[in-house]
C-alpha cells in the first residue's frame, strides 16, 4: 500500500486564490429546488470551492446513485462505504433530476455519480435512464456525463455511450506514478482505454478528461499525461489546483502559480486539444457549458482556416 502524505496542519492559500463572491445570488433558489427533489450534488459532497458561484447562476452538477462511494480516493471528500452497506439505487431519481433541471431552466446539464462497484454494471443503466429522462423533458438540451471507470466493464461503458450524451467525461485525476496513493482502486491505462472506446464507438461524442495539480506530480509528467490523452482521442482537457478537503486527506504538495497554468493551456493548444480549461479554480464540470462552446468555436475556426488554406 502506498504511503499517503498527510500532515496535521492546514496549508496557507496563496494570494491568487482570493476572489470576490457574487452578491446577486440565486443560491437559495437552487438549494430549495435540490432539497425539494431530494437530489445530491457533487458541488456539496466534494466540497467544491466554486459551489457558491455556480449555485448563484442556478447551475449544479447532479451526483447520481446516492452520496456514498465504494472507493477510497485520498483527494475526495465524498464519504465511502462498504459493499452491502450502501442504499440501493432509487428508480425515481432520473425523473427527479429532470424536474429539477426544468425548474432551474437549464439547457446544459452535467451528470456525475459516486462509484458503485457494489452493483452489476456500476449504475451505467441509471446514467442512461437519466439521460433519457432529460431528453424527454428537453430534446434540444445538452448533456455531459462524468462517469466512473465501471471497473473496465465495457458493456457498462457502452450502455452510457449508446444513451448518446453530448460530452463523455472521465477524469484521470493525476499522473500514473501517483495512482496507488491517490486513487488506489483505479488503473491509469483502463481510464485511457475507456476514453478511447467512447471516441471509437461514437466519434460525434466529445470526450473530456481532467486532472488536479499539487498532489506530487512534476510538470514533465503532466505533459506526458496530456500526450497520452491526445493519443487516445480526447478532445477537451481540464486542469486545476488540488485543494485539501480536510486534515484526513492527501496533503497539498505544491501550489501551482497562474503562469504555469497558462503553460499547460499552451501545451494543450500545441497538442491539438479542442479546448483546454486551465487555472487554479478549474474543476472538470466548472462552467462546462462555456467549455463546450469554446471547443465548438475552435473547431469552426480550424475548419475555416483549413478551407482558406
């Protein structure tokens, strides 16, 4: 078992993490809708630093299949549970998500989930049912999924692909050397293979992946990871600063300065990603709609350049 670096003191945040809050907020309304429908969001469960900003814009990332995960990733604040001790899936959840999305007036929805390694298919059919419910409510709406690896069950992955989300996101989270200490139940190559399978099975679906920095990686290792993602057909890449949820979680090994995030963005352009979202507060679902629009605009610009050339 890899040793996880954990200290008993909080790291002081650098000055570039200070930013004003949105005073004109719809957070209360967003909270009310989520509570009424009994829904879970990754914004709350993972202690996302952008929650207030997103809720103020009536945006949330819906976390399917409950609030308890079967895995023990050392960066994540979502609670964990053992097989047999986690509640079964609620078949009403897809419709409740659709109702909440309608009330919030969302035309772009991000769905994620806990890992449910305790059930057949890892909950892939639940993802598909929720996508179907959203399509029925708003056929023109866009859906992004951020899925687990389903333990490499390709039939489960295909179930989600065949539901035809507009964006299929699966996060690498960190570089391969750190997997044993950061996400011990995952496999680096398995995650790459999943992303490649999505693109090969349905080239029209945008593929997306992201990592956190500050867990002990080097910039050279990040560059190699980005090259691996492009080699497996990934379109969109996100990279943000890891922030420690509690003293029980993995230490912050470094704070990456804004200038280096701009370097990552430049690397992404050189490697041919359709879009790179890079910055201290970036999270994989943060302003996901704007990220997709940026990718679409860049694709159009490149097509125009090729035509002109």
